[in-house]
């Protein structure tokens, strides 16, 4: 597929595309082929400049099996880390103005979540993902504002695995959100998990050091980093405390950067024991996240934060004045078609509107 070419027929589809609505921004990113498959085997037929995406069901005639979707933005496989970051930079910067922001990467294992959030293994600066860029950027801008605003930037890193929250900046500390009071009104800012290690960022070198420390702790106890990252949610939280030098007024806000566990469905008949338990925890927490985002998009009176540790930890950054952005990651391989569709359905449900209309000749 030539991603920049619009077929006349596709133009017709675009006219029927439904717009995403609600508070949440949804950015779709299609990863490139990495194992040498031919591009004509892609399930992604078209990526438009205005957020259009057309996906083809490989087992049906093209006309019947097409669905069109519309996002705030769709990134083609050729997009760079710098391009992606430049689009979300204003959102990141708004944290310094007092907004709570939450950025997620959602998708099946292998769809590029970690690539988007962290970057590839051993990334050079050019390949850095959102986490490094955001932390660096917040530090840089806070320095620029030094004469009028005094900022303190601190970082927490946590992992949620089997509904247990683990502190990644110290070794093997599990956190009990109930005894820690994150759910109580005595934690009015709500943004920090009170007893997770919080470390200051005093310069760009600290950024690398902290990220490395978190990654090393995350991989512990697993045979490979990939295995771990596909089964646990990782949360980097950047806390910003600012004081207006003239007026003395202060603010506290946070940026949550979340690399979610792989969303792939696990066949219950094929797994048992630990793997089944992991899969159930992952399903439950991703469903809880979808419920919260969907309730927020529909401006529901009751937002069901308490159904998972993930939504409890992120509560203050979801809803109210907080801004939410979700990267919907797609693997374009034909064999991933059904997972790709379920990823798109999650995006659809979370945003509270129907994203893609079924296409048929009948
Ligand atoms: P996930 O975190 O969803 O399991 P990864 O981020 O590990 O997926 O991506 C799977 C593989 O694809 C990795 O080898 C990664 O480097 C590669 N990859 C993902 N997205 C891109 C991209 N945009 N450009 C180049 N390689 C990518």
C-alpha cells in the first residue's frame, strides 16, 4: 500500500467517516513491518493526513471488508519519534501551567507501545520515545522560566502486575493503595502515590539515570524484558511543583506516562495457572480503564475508578480538568487483523462514539 495515495473509492468512504468526540484525544500509530514482510500484505490500506485510517479484512473481498476510522491523528509507519513528540509537546508543556495530563499507549504486544513511550533498546537521542523527551522538555522549559517561576520536578515509577503495585525506583517494594490512603480525601492532590519513591530531577543526566533504574527494576524476575512488558503496566509519573516568585502562589500537577500491558486476548483453553491469572488481571484492568474513559467521554455522573489498581493510581489524571491522550498502536500484519480490530474497538468504546462504519455492497 502506498500510504500517501488516495484512491478515488476511498475518498467516498471518508465522507462517511465518523468523528471522534469527547475529552480524550486518540492518536493512532501504525508500526512498520519489521520482519521483512511485503507491504502489500498490510491490513492498513490508507492513512490520510487528517486522521483517516482504512483497514481491510484480509479474508474478505476488499469492498466488503473495509472499515474506515477517524482519529485526531494517524501516524504512518514512516513517522519519526520527533514528529510524534512535536504533536504532543503542547500537552506536555501544559503540565507546567498546572494541568494534570495522562498519556497512554494501548495495543497488542509487538504493536510498538514501548517504542512510542520509551524507544527501541539502546536508543540514541534521535530514537528516544515520549518518556525521555517529556521529562527532558519539562526540565528545559522550567529552567527557561526560572526568573519568574521556581519549579521542582520529581519522578515516581511504578509497575502494576497482577493487580499489585510495585515501586520501580526501589527494589521490591509493593504498595498497598488502601493503607497508603491514595483513595482518601486526606490526599487532596491525589496525584502522588504517597509512599512510592520520589526522586528529584536536577538535570538531563538524571533523566537517563532514572529511566535506566526503572527499566532495570522492571525486568527483574522475568526471563526477558519483553515478557515483563507485555504483562504489566508501567507508569512513569512526573510531578511538578511550581511557585510564582512574585505572588508566592503555588501549584502541583503531574504527567502520567503509561505503557499498558499487551491487550491481546488469551485463549482460555490454551493457558492455565499463572498465565491465566495474568491474563485475567490484564483484561480486568484494561476493561476498567476503558470504562473510566468511556464514562468520562460521556460525562457520566459516576466514574468507576475503583475497579482496578490502574484506574486508582491514575484517578487524579483522568477526569476533571485533566487531559488524556491515548496512543492506539497497530501492528499492520495480516495475521494481526483480529487483534487490530479489537484494539480499534477499544478506542471506539473508550471515546464513546462509533469510530468505524462497516462497509458492504449490499
Ligand atoms: P510493544 O511494546 O507494543 O510490545 P514494541 O515497542 O516492543 O511493542 O515494538 C515491537 C517491535 O517493533 C520492536 O522491535 C520495535 O523496535 C519495533 N517498532 C515498533 N514501532 C516501531 C516504529 N515506529 N519504528 C520502527 N520500529 C518499531
